[in-house]
């Protein structure tokens, strides 16, 4: 490859970086296995490079799967969500658009009482928090809140990011994050104001920092090498 071509290719690599596609985590699987109602999550592998662990405060101190599909098992009345909770049954209506109704499958809750979790998942009525800690930095783009009677906030490094998630019974709210404060983070925490569930979140492994463009000295060196190559051709 001619010297000028090699130099141009190196410069192009230095100026561009490839971003990873965002993945939507909907709590359908973990470590490649289907999640069922009442399953407790501690460590996680949601695919797309999103691995880590969960910590929970409030209630029984457990994060459990809640199946919002009405009548999907024989353990609860039809038209009710998991554990017989009609507030967490699909479909949910967008808090910002009454014409937008969506069905959700699994959601993640803070289990209210220990001992009943595997049979009757029940979202904690009081305050609590779920923290997602990742094995590698991630970019967080959104989270979806279900049945948010008293709202929820997301925190990164102890600071609130984005707006407060709103809602009430059978409503959902999607909070998006556009700023740098949710890029390249190692963890985020969802702070529950009361009962409610996380319906999904959207994230991706963090984009590596863009390589620093070649400094002026490297540019001058490239032109010098090109000049030497041309001089050799003329002598030849």
C-alpha cells in the first residue's frame, strides 16, 4: 500500500468510533433462561453484554419477577396481574397519551414480604430501591415504570438524572436519558416512591472513547515520509 494511502487510512480510524446498538431489557430471560413469575434475581446476564448484579432496599430486600399478563397462570383470577394485583395487569396506558395502550410481560418489583415471594409476588407499598451494578460501563437510554402511584427517580452516583417517572394504577411512563450523565456508568438506581414496577430499561455497553486525532507532529511526519518516497522515485 502506498505511504499516502496508509496515512489516510490511519487518519480515518482515528476520527471515528463505532457505537454499540442499544438493547431493551424486558426481564423475559436471564442467563439465556426464561424468567417465570416469582423468580428472584441477584446476578444477571440480560444479553447484549449487560451483565452484573442487583441490590435491593425496602420490603423483603428482594427483586422478583412479576408477570403482568392477565390470567397467564392458574394461580390468580383472570384479568389480574401476578398475585391477583389488578393494578399491575396489562394493558397499561401511557401517562402522557391516553390512546397509547401497551401489553407488557414480565416486570421487576421489590417484593413486599418474605416467604410469599415464590407463590404470590407483591410489589412493596413503601419506598425502596433497586440498583443495577454492571460488570463493564454501560450507556443508559431509558427506563419504563409501571403502576407508579408515587413516582420513581433514577440516580447515578447519588445524583438524580432525568425527570421523575409519573403514573397511577395501570399506567406506564417512559423516561429517556439524553445527557452525558448516563453514559459510561457502572451502575444506576431506581428509587421507588411507593408501589410500582420496572417494565423495561434500554442500555448498551458503553461506546469506547473516540481515539484522539493524530497530532500535528504525526501529520508532518506523514508528509515527510511521502516526500522521501517521491524523492526515491525520482532518483530511480
